[in-house]
C-alpha cells in the first residue's frame, strides 16, 4: 500500500496535519499530589475548556527536580491548573506568578504582578520556561462541597528572581494585553 503518495479524499487536511504535532500518549499530564517539590517550569498555557462549561484555565506544566512523594518522582512531568472564573483562581495565578518572579511577600506580589504580566506568561515568549519554584501540596477538604482537594503553595527559589530572566519590554506587555 503506497499511503505516502495517496492524497485521500478532499478536505480535512488541517485536521489530519494536527497529528504531526501530538503524541499518542495524550496531552494531559498528571497533577501533583501531596508532598514537597522543586519544580522546573516547562510551559504556561491559557485555554478555555470545551462546552458546556467553557472554563478559562491557567495551566502550568512542570518537570519535577526534587520530590518527597514516591509516586511523583524526579524527572516526571506534571501540571497544575486554576480556573480563572472562580473566586480563588486569579489569586492562585497571582501567587504562582509572584513565586516564579522570586517574590515572597504579599506586598511584593501585589506591587509587581498585574493582568498584563500574567497574560504575558502564556504567550509564545514563554518567559518562565526554565524558572524553578518550590511547591508544597497538601490535601484538604473544601468548605462548600466537602470534597478532597490538593492545595498548592508556591514559593520562590532562594536567590532566584525576575532579574535572572529576560523581562518583557513595555511593548511586549502592551501586546500581551491585547491578545484575544
């Protein structure tokens, strides 16, 4: 069968072309579980989930550099996400971005992290790739729904700060604010 030269039926080429950019292993990474971690940021994404919920999501993909949890060993890739349309979503995103910037206090984070910067972290520039953060995860029971939930607390790596990165120019920040 000479499938390399057979063009198939007309139409749909853009959908078949997407196969070249994915892994058969899927795209969802496992989440972090209870434990202490040092994480290397691989990628940050913004997406809106499929209908009917259509939740705006801030998603961070990591590689684990240190772990206290045997089921999440060093070298494993994991992810964390927060829904931006719930009360804690923007707070969680702001805390994460602040930790990645090297800020330890609420005052530093509030003075430095804004919506344009948060959006910039998800652009093609991927300014946080290679940045390391600490993360402490613990299981809690939510107040409202009484469900088990893994709380993530991010903190900066000692001696690591935004100045170690290539900070965005004002033009890049302005362009990020205009991204749809």
